[in-house]
């Protein structure tokens, strides 16, 4: 006990702050990978660490040699395996809250975009017409814009409804919106690889979750089967929204950045 207490004699304010920062970083990393496939991969790494410690303790030379070669291979493979998580972490670091973002849209125009979108989505929902709308924020989505048909059209209820009308050239895929302009339609988005999602979640919803995992975009989905309206942000999905709820959430999320944006 006395030896344990003796360690506190070496702790000063700087050391204490250092420990707090490291603990905070680890906490944020755990939040980042929560609910992703990285959790399972980390469990596998933990098993390898335990096996390495046991083999070293009991001098199991053959197993130690094999594990040593495995760690060498993992040093090359891990950046590839964890590429989605690393990309997400770097993007979140790059759009940190040190510099607040202000909406480039006037408040009146922002409300118009939110209202037009909510009205169009409600119309599509009532007729059970599938739709996927992605709103950019700080992270650019140029690579996904280029996968579709460029439009550069003003956001309006009529434009959104016409784009997603069944059996039209642009109805399949997502539209990407920046500020008050529809940049492109029929865009292809990355699907989430989250293994914990329900099998009932279809391709549109998986694409909405996928794009919000890899960027700070906000995505709105209309289910073709049920007409349910959903909103995705940061890889999380909120379902069963009504028109007024959607309008308020869009106006909030697309406005000036807050300390903690929430669904």
C-alpha cells in the first residue's frame, strides 16, 4: 500500500492533465468504433495479445515465432482493414469544433429549403415512392456527385418530386444537395458495413447510413415499401418522422453548427 501511495508523489498537474487527455482520446476512439465491424476486429487483436503474452511467459518458441510473423503481417494489413474507420476519424478531426461553421444561407432561405424538402418528402411518402436525399455540410461529396447526373437546380418541392417519379431516368439513386442547390441526381453512395443493423433495413437506408458514416452529411430516406420517412446522421437512423418533425430537424441541422448536433 505504501509503495502504491508513493507513486502519487511523482504526480504533478502536468502529469494529471496528460493522463486526462489520453483517457479522453481513448474514450473518443471507443465511441468512434462503437457499433462498427472494428469492434470485432479489436476483439481478435485482444486474443492475439493474450496469446503472445502467454507464449512469452511459458517460452513457447514455435507459437511465439508464428505470432511474431502474424504481428508483422498485421502491421501492413491493419491500415487497409480499418480504412473506413481511419477515414472517418480523420474527417471528424478535420471538421473539429475549434472553428464554428456558419450557414451560407440566409435564415429565410434555409427555412424555404427545409419546408420544400419536407413537403416533397411527405408527397412521396403518401404515394410510397422511394427517395434518398443527401444534404452536404462541411465535408465535400464531389466523388459521389460525379457518379450521378449533374443538375445544379434550385431546391424546390416540384423538382424533388419530379426527380423521384417512378420510371423516370433519374429516380434511381440519390440526389445530393448543397445549400439551396440540387447538385446531382441518380448518385451512387457507399453502403454501410455495420453488422448490427436489422435485416429489414433496405439498400436506400444502408446507403443513407453509409454516407453519413463517411461524412458529416445528413440524409433523408423515404421507404418504397412502407412510406416511412427516416433521417440519418453520423451513421444513426431515426425512423417514422412526420412532415413538421423533418422540417424542424433539417432547419436545425443545416443551420450554423452547434456544440452537439443531435437527431
